């Protein structure tokens, strides 16, 4: 690896190549690699680290119950509802989104459906849209949801579903292009496990570069989430931090990189903020209401503020399009100079 040449490219903002990405993955100097990624992270986000206050809301045939919970959560400070559609089919989804949109303040964003969900709904949509204006498969699904008031799609999870496995990259990219043209917010993701083998590292780099090429075309991604698979041969701590650093360095056209604390642990997520990430993702709610409503494994906003400032950054609450909703004070220099009890 020509470390000096890579440093020159990073400092000048020159785009890194596939060979550079693979060389970075082969680097055994994590401090040097993390420092490079931190330069780029700081260029994008300064001293801030972002988070969102959101909850998951399962849609059922009882829309009234969903509206009741959603309005109560909005009053508690939740600014994003991630809708799960297991309880309703395509025929009920646009109406449920429209009902929620009408009932909620404009600042509360609604997200639903992964790319695979959209592809799966496309055939079902055609059956129910014979007399509608939009009947063109995935385009019709996205247009209908956007018109109903949906703000964005959801990220995929760490476990690949059967529907996702059936989608080719070309099919996935087509849905994403359509979503970006419709104005829907769409996070981008790549799953990874152990990256010890050269073939696995090269595959991850190739997936990043496909996303980078699509972002060059549409400009529709605001955030990238590396998703660690929970498998027996999963990534080590060093591999996780290397993956975040390489992601930040190669995806030069995606503004933000998020680390999901629930997938990577809180401590590893804090370290990832020093290795290229600039957002803490995962379930974040306000106050004590996290308990008792299926959100017991969530961190509160106060938890996140402490974790972010303890890591040395200034917390910023964001909306679904990653615009700043509210800024918070950064670390207290006096506190950081005084030994503090270890957080457990």
C-alpha cells in the first residue's frame, strides 16, 4: 500500500479507487486508518454527532389504535415513526399512511418499506390500481405512498430476508432511482460479517462502489449504515472499526455514516464515531416512556446525549432528511479533564 499517496488523496479530496479500498482493508495500522477517516468525517460534520428520536409502529387493521399511539408519542417528542406493515397488505397501507399523516404534526416523519417491500408490493399494487393514474409497478407503489404522505423508506436489517435475496442489484438500484426521483428519503446499507478473507473484503468494497456510483447519478442518499451480521463468524472489534473507516473514505459522496448501537454495542458505537461514523442509530426515545410499550431496549435521548458528549462530540437531533432539528451543548472541557467513573 502506498500510504503517502492515499493520504494525499484524502487531504485533497481526490476520489479513492477500488485498489485503494482493498489496500485500506489490508492495512494493519488501525490508528492511522481511523485518523484518515476522522479527517473526512470532520470535513462532512465538524464536531457534531447526530441522532433521531423515533419509534416503530406496527400497522394493523385497527388504524385508530395506531393513530392514538402515534399522537401520544408525538406529544412526547418522537419525530420519526417507522411503520411496520406485517398486519396489513398493500391495499391497506396507503390509507393507513394518509390517516396517520393527517393526524400528526408536520414535523413527525413517516417511513415504511424496504426496497424489497416495494418490489414485492409492485405486483399487488397493479391488481388494485386498474383505474388509477399510476400503475407502473414499483413507480406506482412509490408515487402512491408519497402522495399519501410517506417521507421515506426504511433501511434493511442485518438479517437478509428471502425477498431481499431474490433481488438483483439492478432491480434494487431501479427501485432506489425511482424513490429518489419521487423525493423519498432512502438510507443505503451493506451487510458484512467477518472480513478476514480477501474475497470478503473485496466484495464489501465492490458493494460500496456500486452505491457510490448510484449516488453520483441520483444524489439521493443522505446516510450509509454498515450492518453487522449476527452470525458465529462475525466481525471482530478491529474489523468493525476498519469497516467504518473504509466506508467513510470510499463513500465520499454520501454525507453521513451511521453506527447502530444495538448491532455493534454502545461501546463499539462510541469508538466508531472516532473511525468515520457521525451518527448514532438505533431505537432512541424520549423520557421514561421507553418502558412498557415494547421499547424497553431503547436508549433515551438523555442516554444518547451523554454517550455522544462522552465521546467528545456535540449532539445534534436530526429529521428524516438529516437536517438539524435541535442542537445540544458539546462536551464540558473541565469534565473531560477530570477522571470520571466508567460507564457500565
